[in-house]
C-alpha cells in the first residue's frame, strides 16, 4: 500500500510538472518576443511584459495551490495560500489580455492572421470564473488553433451573448480533426496532432468550464478547420460608470480616442456601427456623453443617428466632423436642437 501511495504521489507531481510546462509556454514566449521586439521598453512593450509576468505568476500560484492540495499540505514548508474561488469578472477584459499576448507571438508569423470580435451585448458581460484559469483555458485553445493553421491561415476569436449565456468561440481554417478523434480530445492524456502533446489542455479546459457551470463543444471537419466554443451562464449586469461613447466607422479613429481616454483615466466605449450602440444602449447610463461622427459611411448620416440617440433619453450629444461648424449653416441649432455642439474629430481629452 505504501508503494502504491508513493507511485500515486509521483504521478501527481508528474502531472503538475507537465501542466506547468504546458501552461507557462505561452506567456514566456510572448515575454521573450517582447524583449526582442520592444528593446526601447516603450509603454506598450512594458504593458505586455507586465501582463505576461502576471500570467506566469498566476499559473505558478495556482500550481502551488494544487500541489498543496494534492499533498494535504503535509510535505515541505506550509503554503499560506487561500483557495481561489470563482468570482464575478468582466470577460472582455480577460479575453483582451490573452489576445494581446497571442498577437505579439504571431508577429513572426506574417501569414497567420488573428481576428477578434466582441458583439455590443458582450462588451460589459460578466461571468463567474477564476480569472487566471479562464485566461489559461483561452490561451491554450487559441494556441491549438494557431498550431492547426501552421504557417498560413486564419484564427478568429468571438465573444457574444446568446439567450443570457456568454459564448466564447475560437475558430480556425486549419487541418481539422477526424470525426473518430473528436470524442477522445477532452480525455485526460489524449493528444492529437502534436509531437510532444501532453493531452492536458483540452481535458483541463472542459473540467474548468464545467466547474463554472458551463459547457465546451468542439466541431471540426478535416481540411476545413475547427470551431471550439465554451458557453458560460451570464450574470445580471449592473449599469457601470461610462464617461463617454464614440461612434465612428473609422476603426483607427476609435483606437486613437480609446488611447486618449485611457491616458485621461476616462471610461470610453467605441462603436464602429450604430446598430451595435443601439443594441448596448440599455446598459449605457444616460449621463454618458455621446460623440457621433457626421459621416458614418454607407449612406448613414451621423445627424440622423444622433437624433435617434436623443430619442432614447441621452442629452449630452455632440457631432464630430472634419468640416468647419459654418458648413452646417447658421441655423443648425434650430434644425438640430438635440445637439450640444459640433466639434472637431479630436478626443476631448487630447492635449
């Protein structure tokens, strides 16, 4: 019996070692690339290095907790760590961190493209998860997709809400998986298509998602690609503090406004499609300042959109444009009484 117990202990530590290798590879790779690609240690580089180190620390802490639990805390120095429990977290923020990490890793794979979309209804969605474990699961699933496409392909991450459930999807157009293999993928120790695969990634992904009350599903077709989706129960969302909203079909302009808002410590939400704003409008406080670009493209007038926004009860509405205010005529205030002012398309916090 004592020998059997020793064998079980060895197997437990081996699994922990394999899990450590499996999980730490991704943030370490991003960190190594960041130090080479950002030698000047600019703000963006420092942020990435900080997030990667934070992820490594989360993984190591979690592994220490598992080891402590496996041994009953009886061997080695006592670990003064509290068991991490699921808690309310904004999923988009967790996904953003992992996607940023993966994009850095892909800088050296010029023909592998990573697309990320978050529908309006999911922008402020919260889930009851363990943050470090959620990022680990997503990181491993994206890594699988990247490996599946090889040196040329597309990986897509989608975050959405369906029937009050949160849905995270990872899609790729890689080699795909045979039908007879799909049912075995989430079994402990089963690996497919990897020379040194441990068979732990998908097994732990399914277990983690299940522990949060969700489910994981894999669909695939050889030569066409794979879709992995995990669904989590959504939480009722309190209306969070939002300082401003910017609606513009120019993604670059949105990025510049978001950067300026972040530097000014303001909460800004950007929408490139008016429909996305209207889908999320109920969760946006009516006290938020709304900036609408005059020309939203595809024959959509920002003036008409701003009137519809006013009809919803928003009062601080501004039009942004590259034209002079005089171009709208001397009587524009009479024709557009819901508009506070017409401003240059420059973030109000930009100095």
